[in-house]
């Protein structure tokens, strides 16, 4: 008997043997095949190992890795500079870090707002009604009034709230809505209560929780009983629940229809009960474009299908799917549908029902009269609104609840795809730079495309000869590797033109990296308002300017009008021919207040047309992010009796001398906030400034044409022994006057000398503020650009 070595154990390095008989040719051939196959595998592994080592230590790979690290570092710095928010100190600003609520959800970030009107077709948001309560800076109230944060802070973690329905009991409003649980990722039915016409809401809890998804909680009264008919399409049937202990305890009353209907409602019309809903389970059914009608003599059934079912089976943009409770106005019935054309739930559409019988149905679309926001993702409903419930109160006025979302459906997935594409493009940019600089000699090493060049047996050689695809791949690699030489021949890196091309390509890579970081790290890109105790509010933005600074003003209005909490922009026009409001690109009303006299005192002039409690005094040459503005507004709402701003100063010394912000930082304290960028209480500040006690100070402001902000600080300090100023450091600030050359105070030394004189004069009149100072509170350091 012969001994044939069949292989080697790779892990132990010991030989294994197979005993082969001379009289058994098949066994001998099998042994030889295993041995040759093992040798070939070993040679292939060695070749791959050599290729990997040569790749890692090659200059091209080092260049590629180094530039990726460089671009990555730039991206990390950009993320830290623009998107890190360590200054969120309390749950007043956002949901607590330990809260599982308000997680990013592919279905959206829906929230709920309240609207009022004299009719269903004249609805205005709650902020337009100027709802006030003097005891708090959370007023006037602004939408949204119910969010995932308000529910999560109440102990019911939620990713979003949507599909709101009202149930009115006297002066008390109950709000039922879908809440997507952050824990189970399932839709439940939540409920809240309001006793002030919807301005504030007390979260009562979860009214209905099943083992399947629930939404669209249509609530109605029948024969003294309160019923809820939520969507239960995941269960495959339409269920009706009855309240045992309203509003939190419900029991299943009956299954109305054994069909998975979505977004259904029941209406009593012409002595019959009509049930509208959509069934997307049928073959050939167009999702979000189908509508069916059923009828019965009782809302409890039995239900019979309409003769023309399906009423609609059309494009999803038509509005076939229901979008809320139907309503009757002037004797006419109106159905609310949702347009899902651009994205799911893009907008609601209103249809006037002209014919509703057992044999026929006709409706025509009518305008709702609702004005969509132009603030984009900064508005709570800037991207879509898909549900409306409007009802008439006992007073004759109409109230409505509507949901809204700042981003379209599937936004996280969309951002992931775009971010990944941006990072992939960065790698391409690095390769192009390597080619131009000569670090990358070839795109694909030719030996990656070639076949294994070691010893081959006849079987493998025959298989390779028949593989025409591999030869085509080698030819393609050869042609591709000629590209670097050709490109370097046309674009010479050593010339000025070549260096410019390299700089442009590098800048493109930086832009792509920052874009990718933005998609991955910045969330939905919205600069949202920060709630205080679950409520939002708005402020008026006021600036003072003249004709030589019109370019500043246009850029200013375009930027700040898109900030979430800006209600109106007031332009105090001191000199020259004012522009028309239509000349300014604004998403909010702009009022130009032309003054008779060119005086800095006009900044704090009493203005009864300003409807908000908060006023942001902001110079027209200051640009900062909307997020910083919203953060400052949130801080002011916590301290409405203070001047809350972004430019601190420290007044001290003998004699008093006006110094810049660096001086305050060196001494780690401040006692004055410049009102070139500061929030104030309009009533408190304007009355103090125009009081008889401030007359001497106003005359000094006119004589110096300076120091109006210094005077207001003295007036605040003179009126209170407690802290009167609060500093908020912005992430970044740009002074646009440096680019236009129209700064009011061009000579800094003269400007500071005048202000030092103001300090001396004001101290004589109102007392010194040098003995008052407060330490910086450690909010996030920013950048002055």
C-alpha cells in the first residue's frame, strides 16, 4: 500500500495522510487532486497577502487614508461648531436627555395646533388671536399646543402626536389623538383636557391601548353614550368602543365591519347614518386614493355598502382618503380629505357634498382659506398638515385642531441616503486629488484584475480559457489606469491654473463632507423654538435703520423672518426714503415705521401696534442663527423682567470707562447687556424709557447721538436691586457692516470715548452700576466672525 499526503493542517502545521491502494486508481487520483488543490489555495492566499501588504504600505493608500482623516476632522469641527448644543440645561428647553420620548421617527414629527375663526373657512392660528395671561411670560400662546414633548414630560413617552379629534363638554375641551409610543413603536390613543379654549392642555394619559396599531380616534355621542371609532386596520376590522368612565376607560362595544377600513367617520344626514372610510386591502386598490361609503339606520349598524363603491379609486393627490371630521356650515355638508401627492399627508382639502343618497354621491372641492407657512422646517407645520377637526362652540365661534409636521414622510431615510452619497463623493474627490498630485498612479492595480498567476492544473486552465469575462475586465482596468496619466497631462498641478483647480476640488470635498455631516448629525435641519413649561410663544423683531443700509435690511429680513418664533418685523426708519414692504422677502408681516426725527430714542418708542410681550431689539447689521435667537427667547421667557441679550459689558473703574466684551471676559463678569441684540418686555422697557425720570437721559442720547442702550441698562438697574440683565452667548455672530462700509460707529476710539462720557453722566443722574456684576453662567462658548 502507498501513502499519499493529502493536505496540511493550516492551524497546527501537521501533515495528514491518506492511505491509498495501488489497486484503487480513483482513490489515488482523489489524493493527488486534494494535494494540488491545497497547494493552489496556499499560493492564492500568499498572493492576496502580498497584495494587501503592498496596498497598505503604498504611497497611494497613505495619501487616501490621510486625506480621509483630514476631511473627517473638518467634518467633526463643523459638527461641533454648528450642531452641538450643550447649553440645553433643562427640560424647559427640550425633552430631558433621559426621556425616551421624541425619538426621530420615519413617519414624521407630528404635533397639534389650535385655530379659531368666525367660520370654518376663516380659521386663524392661536397666535393670531393674541391669547394673553398677564401672569406669565409664556403668553401670548403660539402653536403647536400639544407635542411629543408635552406628552413625554407627562410620563407617556411619544415620538409624535397626530389625528386630533375634539369632544366638547360645556366649556371643557377634550382632545383625543394618536400617539406613537417611543417604547412599543405602536400607535395608541392619548387624551388631554383644556379649560381655556385650547390655549393650554393637561395631559390625562392613554385612553386606549391595544395589541395593534390605533389611530384616527373619531369620538361622537349617540343616545347619551360616548363612542370612539379608532382606526384598527391592522386588526382587519372596524371596531366601536364605548366609554365606561370618560375619558380614560373604554370597552369594545361591537365590530362594525369586518374590513380593514382606515380613517373612518360616521355622519348623520337626511335621516340616515353614513360611514366613510378607505379599504386599501383590495386587489387593484390605489393606496390613499380609495374611498368607500356605507349606510345604516343606526351608527351601531348593520351597515350596507353604497351602490357606487368604491366611490374613488384614483390618484392619491385627489383627496379621497379622509382627513378629519366632516362638518356642516350654512346647511351644507363638507368632507375633509387629505392630499398625499407630494408626500403622505401633504395637505388637507375640503369638499362640499352636493349629492349623498344610497345610489349616488357627488362632491366638489372648495377652498379652505388656510394660509400655509413659508418658514419651511422651522415651522411646526411647514412641510405638511393632514388632519382637521373643526367644530362650532356654544358662543357661535368656531374652533379647530389640526396636526402638522415640519418634515416630509421618510425624512430620516432620505437624509441617510443623501449623507451616504455625500461621503461616497468625498472618497471620489480624494482619488481625483491623488491622481492630480501623482500619489495615485493607477485607479485599480492591474494584478487585482488579472487571474491567479501561480501553478494551475489542467482543469483550472481549461476553465479560465473559457472565461471571456475576465479578459474584458483586464482590458477595462488597463484603460482605466491610463486616465491618471492623461489627466495629469492636461491639468498641470505645478502651474497657477493647476493649483486653482486643486483648490476648487479640495473645496468641493470640504463642502461634500460638511453636507454629509449635516444630513447625518443635524437632524431634520430645523431650528425649532424651545418650549417653556410645554408652551410656545412669539416675539416682535424690531430694528432701526436708514436708506444707506438697505442692503443690510434686505438680508436681515430674509433671514430672521424664517425664525420660528418671529411674529412680525418692525423697521424703525430714521432717515431717507423708506422701501415698500413688498420689496422685502419676508415670511411674516413687515411694518415700516417712518419717524419724523432721526433719533436713537426711537428704538424704544411706545408702539401700541406691537402685539407681543417680548420684543427683540436687533441691529440690522447683526447676523446670527435662528437657533441662537430661539435660545435667547427661551431664556427671556424664564426672566421677563431682565434685559436678555448677546453682548455683555462690564462697567467699572474710577473714572468709569467703557470697554469691550474681552474686558468683561477677562474679569469673568458683566453688569450690562447691549440692546443691539437683546430681548425686553415691551411694556416694562418702553414705559421706563419714556418716563419723566428718563427725560434727562434721553436728551443726552440725542446730544451724543449714542448711548440709548446704556441708558436702558441704567433705568433697569435703578428700578430693581436684583439682577436686571442676563447673558446668552451665541454660537456665532457676523457683523455685516464690515462688508458694506456703512457702520454707524466707524471710529471705535471716538465711539468708546463718547460712551465713557455717557457712563459718567448717567451715573450722576441714576446712580452707578459699577458695584453690580454677575458671573458668566458657563453657557456654550461661541465664535465671533
